[in-house]
C-alpha cells in the first residue's frame, strides 16, 4: 500500500522534496495474503534534470504517471527521439540501521522526452530492474554524467543531511565529483 500523503502536495507546480518513510511490514510476517508483494513504502522516485540543474521528487513515477511522463508516448528506441531532453529517474530507497534512517539504495535510469512531438525514450525493463536493485540496497549511478551525479548528491544532502551522513561511504563516493 502506497502512502502518498507523506508527499507535500500543497503546491503541485512547486517541485517538492518529500520522501516516503519506512512503514511496518503489512503482512506482519504471517506469510499469507500479501506475502511476497513488493512494498514500495520506502522508495521514492527522484528526477534529475541536468539542463535545469535541479532534482525533485514526483511520486507519480511509481506508476509511470509523473508530470514529465504524462501525455508522452515512450518508445524503446533512443534514436527515434533525437531531440529529447535528458532526465534521470533515480530510485532512492530509505532504510534504517542502528535506528537511524539512511539512503540505502540509489539507482538511476535514463529517460529522454521531446514534448514538442510528445515522444520519449525509456527502457521499461531497465526502470523496473533498477527499482528492484534500489530496494535491495544497491548503488547504481555509474551511467549518470558527473553533472547529474552532483545535482543528485546536493539534493540528497539538502533533503536530509543526517540521512546523507548515515549513508554508506559507497554512495557518497559514487556521487562525488571527479
């Protein structure tokens, strides 16, 4: 069950930085109905826009209904969207260790959008696989350009400095500027 009320939706035009917060296991370990389902309560989709130099959360991306994705037909062939604007959809998973929240999994997926022709490129299998890897605590940002990594690092630090500091060194190193 998604908890959308944790995202600040006061002003949809203003890009917010709300993250989902961990919740209890909905199955309470009983193994019956709902066991084996994917719990998305602790993952948030963060868009990085290197052209604008900003990052923002859009919870609609959990169901491919973010503001960027609306009214866009996505194609699996990047060459069919030659003038597409680059975005990185980064799946950020928050977990707890030693009773402290931290950024556990971070996995970036490329997406391009050409609003003029209402076409875009994204690999749906890649997006699903990267979300899964993020949920499993993997850091996968190697494909991202340095500028986008720096924007993401700044965003995560500013969102919650303590969560950034609690995160593994692997994350901070992966997003460090070269």
